[in-house]
């Protein structure tokens, strides 16, 4: 099975969000081919959550897991630490008061 490039996945994710009327922006452009992707959900009330895709070693599945949650500045600091460790990392910021990020939607959750 061919693996999608990071750039292709990011573009598809942004298109899905746009189709639902959810604003999102690339705040860190990682490696186009193989960069990891993290998603920051900003609920526009001073709070945010950051999600990272992780391997489930027992099942081999890839899942979105909560990396950090709290004040927007704290989540930004956590993402900055991740970027210092991995300069190829993409960061997508989603802005939605209702907390929608679509990471649990078919095609994005697996």
C-alpha cells in the first residue's frame, strides 16, 4: 500500500475542514514527503488542545492522541518544543469554538 506524502495529507485535511466551514492554517510547514503532522485545536476562548498521530504497537493502527491541553500559550509552548526536536514537523492550527477538528472522521481517524 502506497503511503501518502505529508503535504498531500495536509492539503486533503485542510480541504475537508474548509468544506465544513472550519478555519485552519498551516503554522509550521514540515517536510513535504515524510514530515509528521500535529494538529492544534484553538477553541478561541484561551484554551487549546494539540493532537499527534501515534502508532498503536499492539494493533499496528495509527491513532490521533491528545498531546497537550490547556491554555493556548501552554499548548503553543509544547508544540514549539516538538518542533525543536523535529524540524520536519508540520503544525496545523484549527479554530473552532465548538471544538471540531474532524480527526475522528472516516479517512482521517485511521
